[in-house]
C-alpha cells in the first residue's frame, strides 16, 4: 500500500511540475463555473470527496439544499471558486488524488489542456448553429420554452449552470413560490440567463446546453432546434432599447455591487472579508427576522411571515429569515430591493457594525 501511495505521489509531482507556469497558479473566478462543471460532471458522484480535497466545507448543508449529485457539484465548485484558492494546480491535484476525484486520466487531460478549457466549445449539433443573438425579452423566453417543449424542463437547474447562470440565482428560482413546477422554473432560468448569464445570449449556447450531457442531455432535441431557421425566430428589441450597428441589442455592462444594485442570495448568506472573516448576514438577522420582515414592508398583514414560520417552525429562525429574504429579493416588498434599503434597515436595527462591514468589504 505504501509503495502504491509513493508511486502515486511521484506521478502527481511529475504531473504538477509539467504545468508549473504563471497560468497554472492564476486565481480562477466564478466565470469559470460553466466550463469546469462540464469538465468535472463525470465526477458528480464523487462531489463530496472532491470538494473536501478542494478545502470546501459545509458538505452537509450543500447536500441538504442542492439535492442531486450534479447540483451539489456545481454549488461546491462555486464555493471553491469564491475561496481565493482556486487554481489549476489545486484542481489537478484534487482530481488526481484517490481521496478526491480519483481520476488520473481526467487529471492528465486537465493538465494538458487547462489553458483552453475556459473557452466556449460547442458540442456537435451546436457547432453548426450560427451565434445569433437573442433579444432579452419575455417574448424570447416564451419562444425558447416553446422550442424546448418541456423535454428538458426537469433539468432546468443543470442547464442553467451550463449556460452560465450562478447557483445563487438558480436557488432563488427553485425556492420561490412564484415558480411552481419545472416548466415555470425553466422559464425563470432562461430569463436569468438573458439578464445576467456569463455566456453569450445566443441560440448556439441554447442548443449546446440542451445537447451537453451535463445540461439537458437531449441530443435529439438539440438536433431538432439546430435544424430550425433560427434567424426567422428573432424577437425585435423593444422601442428605445440600445441597439448595435448590426441591429442587435447592445450588451449592457454587468454592474458591480453598488448601493443601488440588488444583493445576491449568496452575498446575504455568507461572504468573506479581505482578512478572511466570514460574514453571515441572514444568520445575523435571524433572531429578529419577523421584525426585519415588517420593516422591509413586503407583508403588512403578517400573513406571509406566518406562512414562512409555519413551514420552517419557530425553532428554525435562520431558515425563516432566509425564506423571508428570498421573498424580498423577488420584489414582494413595496420598496426597492437594493443594498441601500438593506443598509438603512441594518442601521435602524442597531446593527451599524454589520452595515459598516458591508460598505467597506462589498460596496467599496
């Protein structure tokens, strides 16, 4: 056994030395998620051991909230990519080690090709589709749903990850009472992708997500959509929207966090300060979640707060607070869902230290 371990360590050392350049130690960001998820999807059943090798904690909570193995893989990858320790060398080692991914062949493939892995490379049917841009509109969402015809609705979450939608956005869709069933959640995912997905909003990306085994895993449907004259299915932009010289809507810059931007569920759950301290806003608000809910004005009569409490129980204020914040993020309140609103609430609620930390660490 020790001889086998020694041989494995030697092979791993040689493998890591073969990629010892400035790129192999560069910090990876969350925009790498759709590419890494596709590459590592074959290790979904080993997501727990792989995430432990990547120094990701909270596996029990991830499994409880994420349910299926491939979704657990996606969520744990986001945690790793946000940890400040996400590098190609760390990934190769975690995939290689028997206690992690236990897949030496895949580790070697990553080591050989890591410089090009974070590039969009469409599958076979998608490669024949022109990258025609899709206008962000309700009409476009309905059109895409009509083409998908509920065939991949059950895998809406996985398709969202492949298309570059963050799990934090997908969690809001999944837990929201606004989306009943897979079909409506699929529509919510498509809307989120059009508004803030990291991959281009083109028909090629849609077909690719349907085809890819990590996404919809439906080659027949992908082939069918790829055969459509997609140019004729374009929805015209609404009057007054910025348009490029080619006649397509101009891409809007992704806004950084600001006082008037909307918080993400991920930021509200936990974020790390520059010094490495974990700040948990929802956990901090949990003891007085009902009072904060009233001050957020999303439930004047208290009925929704009572429903939340009935669902999670009085002994689980953190889950109640998380559910209440999801309602607020979905716009069920009267005021704007912005950091400015939340900071004013924290300051009024004698949590100025938390408000100061958010201003300093997230909004500066």
